[in-house]
């Protein structure tokens, strides 16, 4: 007896929304609103304690104030995905048997993404500062120690432990699920929109993680470029796990300076 052909199935992580595009477009900007509220709350707390509350001071605590933002983001994505009849595990595409390959893909994507990211940083710096671009890197990206809040050694140790244990492991999946997994995945039937909207939001979100105003401009452009690259990779590979691995490793490395700053400020 001849077997009947089966209909092709969609990749679980790239399934166009069947109930409209409102949430797929809105969710990344909801996350930006949560990040802005968390940053403003951090500035208010610092000011109330008589501490500096400049962007550099708030940046110091970004890996900590993102914890509630990331938890809320995960809960939101989970609710939306469950409402659509799927799960976060299916969207992530986690598979123990493929974990080794996912790690290797993640390492490859870091190398692929960093070249345009670095060029975007350099290009934006030249657009802002011209021939003085390279001389301006320290002023743009290194926070002024005098603008950082004072912190006792014990508090700095606790901060470092909490941030180190929670930031990269939670932030990487939260951001990839919001920007790529849910937003881009549910907009998959609109290729240009699905790439541009989450990438634009991804760039805007990183404005809050710069310690200077020029740094905000550079971050917005550079992380928009990173977002475009990640979106194209996701559309090509249709799996979120390798991007989560890449994001986790980048967060782990780039968060180290933020964990050292409180010790400098408390010295």
C-alpha cells in the first residue's frame, strides 16, 4: 500500500502569527519601556541615597536592574507562546544531542557578527568625531570614576556575585526570545519587517547601557547592525539555540568590566 505524503511542517521557532501582528511588533518596545523604567528607578534610588545618578552611575548597575526586566520579559513571552499553543522549549530548539553543535555554531556566529559590529562602531565614531575618533574612544566608552557611586567592599562583592550568576544566563535567552524568537518568528511572513523591527528595537534598547551620550549613539547604531546580522542568521538557520549560545558568551565577557567597576569605585 502506497504511503500518503505528509504535509511539510513549519520550524517551531519560525511560525508566522495567526492572531495578528500586534504583539510581535509591540513586544520588543514593551521590553524597551521596561528597561527605561528600571534605569530611571535605579537613577532615582541613587539620587535618593545621595549618590551620583548620571548615565555612567546607572550603567554600573545595568546587569543588576535587568534581572526583573528579564524575568518579566520571559513571563510575557511564555504567556504569548502558550496562548499560541507552543512552548518556550520548542521556540528555543533545545536538544541535548545537538548541544555540542549549537555551541560550535554559536562560536562561529560570534566571529561572523563581530566584524560588521566593530565596523559600525568605528564608522559611527568617525561620523561623530572625525579624525579624532580613535582618540575619543576612552572618553566615550570608559566611565568617569568620579561619576560612579561609592560602594563598600561587602556590597561590591554581593553585587558581583548576583550579577555574575544571573546576568548572562538569563539575559541571553530573554533577549533572543523577545527580539528573534517571538517578534521575528511571528513576523516571518513579512521578511523585511521581521528583520528590521526587532533589530531597530534591539539597537534602541542598548542606548540605556552606554555611560555617555555619544556612547548611546554608537551603541544604537552598532547594536542595530548586530540585530540585523542575528536576524539574518535566524532566518537562515531557523534555530534560536545557537544565537542564545553566542549571546550568552558575549554577555559573559562584556559584563566583566561592569562587575569590576564597583570595586574601583569603592577603592
